C-alpha cells in the first residue's frame, strides 16, 4: 500500500491542509501572546490569567462541541470555528498594535478563542474517516500528525522571529490570518453526511448520554483514557514544570530548548515511521511504546546531560507518535461515525483535566521529596500507567481493524 495514498482524496487533502495551517498559527500565537502580555504589565500572574481563561473555557465546552459536531456537518463546524477564531485573534492583534489592550479584554477574547477551539477539535478529528476509506486511516492519521508536527516546528520558529523583528501584535495578526486561510481550506472539504435525518432531534443531554454510553461500553477505550489521565498529568509535571527547574540548575535554558526541539523532531520522525507500520495489534503496540517516555524523566533526575537527554527526548517523540496514530485509527475504525465527535470530546476531557492537576501537584511534590526524587517518581508512574493499560485483555487483543466495516466507512468521500 502506498503510504501517501490518502492524498489522492481531495477531501482529505483540504482537511490536512486546513489542520496544518491552523496549527501553524496556533504555534505562533502562544509566543506572541506571552510577550504581548509581558510588554503590557510585565506580570507572570496576568499571563497565567489570560492563558488559563482559554484553557478553562476549552474544557468547559468540549462536550458541547462534541454534540454539535455530531449534529451538524463537521466541515461547516470547522469553517465557522475558524472564522470566529480569526475574528477573535484579529481583535487581540488590533488591541495590541494600537496599544489599547487591557488584561480584562485579553481574558475575554482568550475565553472566546478557547470556546471556539472546543468546537473545532472534535469536529476535525471525527471528520478524518469521512474523507478516506477505512483501510487508509492509519497512513491518513500519520500524514495529519506529520503535518501538525511540522507546523509546530515552523510556527514556533516563525513566532520567535516575528516577535523579535516586528513585535507580538503582528505575530497575533499572522495567527488571525491563518485561521481565515484554514476556513477556506475546510470549506472545500466535500464529504457525505453522517448526520441522520430525523423529524425531531433528541435533546442535547440525551445525545451526551448516548456518547457516554458509546464511550463506556468499550473497555479498551475507557481503560486507555484512564491510563492517559495519569500519563498526561505526570508528563505535564515532569517535562512542563520539573524539567525547566532541573535545566536551570544544570544544563541551562538554551540546552533545555535543544532537548525539547529534539523531542519535536522525534515526533516528526515518528509520524513517518507510522506511515509504513503494519501490525495486527496496533493499539497494543502504541501503548507499549509509551514506555519510551520513562527514560527521559529518569535521566533528568539522575544524569541531566545534553548528550543523554537529547537522544532520550528524540525517542520519546517517536514513541508518542506511534501511540497517537494507533489511538486515532482505533477510534475511527470502531466508533460509529455519527457518535465519533462526542466520544472524542470525552477522550479529550479526560486528557485535558489531568494536565493542570499535574502542573499544580509538581510544586508540592518537589517541596516534599525534592526535584530528583519527584522525577524518579514520575518515571515510575509512567511505567505503572502503561502496565495498567496492558492488564486489560481488550487493550492487548484489539485488532487493528474491526471484523465488520463500521458506519464511518459509509461516509467516505470520493477520490
């Protein structure tokens, strides 16, 4: 099978293009917004309020976003989301460029952007199986993730240059422009609808319950989400909080940036590997691969040297992508197409809730046991989470493809 066969389908090409453009802008935005707030007040607390408002609204509206993405044509949900994001980010850029920005205004606009993102994520993820045949889902997801990771690298570089050369306001303006371009790409996605025609739609609360039933009725699904609640919380604490602390004491901030860059490069390489990977127990392989995150945390604790940390970070990036492709492909193949966005929203909710918890607990863990011991504990918990998931027979034995074609295959766009 040609690894790039999904690109033969025009709907997939426009979807991948739109997601690439969106991630490119989203990689520029955090850098630009951070320096815009710091230029305005110089307060890390103010920056936390602005960023936190976006995250909070995103979590609160995820389940609503999943219901909407299963009720309405998903490519239209993406178009509207991108237009609203372009307007909100354009307003932020205008405020910064005209020196009229205030923290309350930035918080309000960041909240709007978080709500919009909550609608866009489940719609974009659930739209993939409508654009390509089921047998191409694995390479299709790998291509999507390859584009997203490449956009993250390019966007971070462009963001730093824009902020340094022309200022954060123009960086935010570029982000707004990327959303507008992405809206055009998503508007060109042509797929068959999976929305059932009904005389009367059920109440949204009932649709949420249907999504919850779909989520809990598959053991492999909720077991992996529980495992990743622990994994994501541990990763957020170890790499997002404790990593910079260790770096300040040992290798320095510039070297830590190189370590994180190596991890991103690993993610790109991992997506390329996943393009060609063919195994019958894809989910099992993806879960086992997550053991590759533990060495990075262990080395941060015991041997924080660049020559050791960079290869470990590269490996961590590669293994994360194997799981990512395996997870998305499994969900898209086994979950009915008309409920897929709601299931994605429950998955995301479980993942996102754990991240601020891990970040919050990192400080008390350091005070109680010290940074090195806390990192060693994080590496052990990573192994515990993987073992917990593998104890489930459903996780270990789930075939890469279901015996019968799911409803998602019926909605595939024509080449």
